[in-house]
C-alpha cells in the first residue's frame, strides 16, 4: 500500500469502522477509533474525555510511523489531518447510514455486549444528527480542512477506498 497514515471520516453508519478494519487486516496497519479517545470509557453514560486526555491520546497515535484513524470528529483533529498521507471521506447515502445505525442499535440491545447503555433517546439523537450530517458537519469539515484538500478523496465503497490508497 502506498500510504501509511490514513484518516477516515464520515457520518454515523457510513462504514468507517468496517473500512478501517478491512484495511488494517489487509495491510497490517494499526487502527484507532476516535470514539475511544473522545468518550471517557470509564463511564456507562456518554461523558466526554477531557481536552488534555484527548490531546495526549491523539499525540500518542500520531507519534507512530503508520496508523489508520477513523471517526466522525474533525474540530480537534487538525494535527492528524496534517500528518495523514490520505484523508478518506466516506460518502454513503443517508438512508443506508440510517439503516446501519438502527441495525447497530438493535444489535447492541439484543446482545447487551456494548459497554454503553444505549437508550432510545440516544438512537433518536444519533439519527437526527446523521440526517443533517452531509449539509452541516461535512460542509464544515471541508471548510476546516481546506489546507489539506490535496489529500482528501471521497469514496462510497471499500473498493473505491482501496483504489485510492493504492494509487
């Protein structure tokens, strides 16, 4: 693979974790889910980690020679966008993303294997946020990352991502 530092961004249910896992398995790059940095995993509720903890954990990842970072966040990630060889934006249809969010929620509820206690209110909030992601957060991401525009590639499938990282 041509690139060793990849940052994958996209709305909830866009396939970020799936793509990161597949790339990691295929090319042996370590992968990191930004939810593990953003949320304090010592609580069952959704409580944000401190800015200091987020910064420290992100710097620890970025200090490595190779990584895949995936997550929906952007505002506190300027350094990771600068350090990335390629920034992949997953652009999947909203309806597909919503279906995946629903499927994940019910999967968590049925298996009870998720460390957070997902509530119906969490689901509704996520789906509302996901519905407006493309016209709100994604637009702000592009404005925020103008300096890195030459690294950004938009993909809608794993095969497109694979072509982009091997080009």
